[in-house]
C-alpha cells in the first residue's frame, strides 16, 4: 500500500537524515512539487536539534548560569539570522521583488481555498487530532514536565533536566525503525492511535512515580509514543488529500497544529495555577485520550461508509 510505504520511509528519514536514498524514494512516492521532501528535511533537522539542544543547554545553564546561556543562544540566533539574510534568496537584498497581495487578501484567499478540503471527513479528523497532539505537547511536555521534574518530586538540576529531554530524543532514534515497521504492517491509522495512547499513558502515570527508575520507564513509554506518532499525520493527510491539493492540505494541518501549540501552554499553566502540576498533566492526558478515541471512531465510520459504496461484483 502506498501510504504504508510512505509512512515507513518518512519515519526513518525523520530520525536518520543522512539516508539520501530514502529521501529520494519518499519524494518519488508521495511528494507533489517537493513539499513533502522539504518537510522531511526540516523534520530531520528538528530531530537533531531536539536531541542535542536540551543536553547542551542544560549543561551550559548549570555551569555558566541562565544569563550567560541565554546570551550564547541569542548570539547563535543573531549569527544565523545574518547568514540567512545573505544566503536565502527570499531575504537577499538584491532580489527583484514582485508586487504581491496584502496580508489580509492573501489570508482571505487561503482560507477560501481551504474550505473544500476542510469539508473532507478524513482531513477534518487528522487535523483535529494533530491540533490536540500539539496542544498536549505544548502543555504537557513543554510547560508542565520541566516544572514537575525540578520540583521536590524529582529535584533535577538544569543539567539533569536537559539529559531527560535528550533521552526522549535518543529513545526516539532507537525505536524509529521498529515503530516504522509497525506502521508499515498495521497501517498509519493504527500507528497514530497507538502513539497518542502511549503518550497519554506516560502523562497519566508520571505524577504517580517518585523514583528515578520509574520516571525513566514512564518517559521511555512517552518517547516511544512520540516516535510511533512521528510523521504519521503527514502520511495520513497526504494519502487522504487529492494529489493536486496535497500542499494545501499539509499547510492546513500545520496551521491548525500551530493553533494547538499556542493554546496548550496557556491552558496547562492556568490549570496548574488553579489546581496543581499533576492535575495539569492529567488534563492533557485526558484530552489526548479523547482525541485518539474520536479519531479512531471517526475514521472507522468513514471506512465503513466507503466500503458500503463499493459496487458488489457480479457473479
């Protein structure tokens, strides 16, 4: 099946960015206009940064203090911005800029063109789940988790906190191929539901453990779930969208995911202030379980409807 092959390749590439042959294969199987190929390259760089950044940042913060660490990061961002200003065509000073529509007009045109895609049941389902995944990731992993790890429950130092986040990415690298084989065997939909369930289980169990061994086990479960989810939403929506609308479908999913990313941290922080850190983590777990169940039921109904529309072969 084309979607399963694409999922296997995408999952491998998101963790092993140097396998150029698989980049070319995934590009030929699923890509339209190079959009998916470009996205996989970005994901590969993101995975490398996610593994290295927390470990280095935690060590810098522990040995040099937060002010010096932030100054180093600011210097790196500034150097990168200056380099991009001269090396990227869109930001070069000598580019022949063409007149373009205003932001409001461009946004209106985009939203209008997204309407037919958003009426598709499959695309609605994956966009909703992707938004809830980023909502839970922003609230649970990026907001509540570090506060929980440095609290009296675990008492980690900045360096230890960085190692935990680096460990999450390392487990993802180790389990990338098994999870990709799982998705290739059972399908993208099963991998999505399994990944969300594992992440939700990790969020649910973490506040109940008090030992480092238990914390390592729960975080390992969490990391495996993130790996199982991986690039499966991209593979799912690429398979669901018409060939000539795939770039727009990917843009819709990414935009809705960014809305979840923005809202998740505020929600988790508000719940933690009103109740407690464990309750904030459990609320994100519950929302993720609800989203996974909703996605599984909704896509199952769609498959049944599609199956009933198939013509019965004549005897």
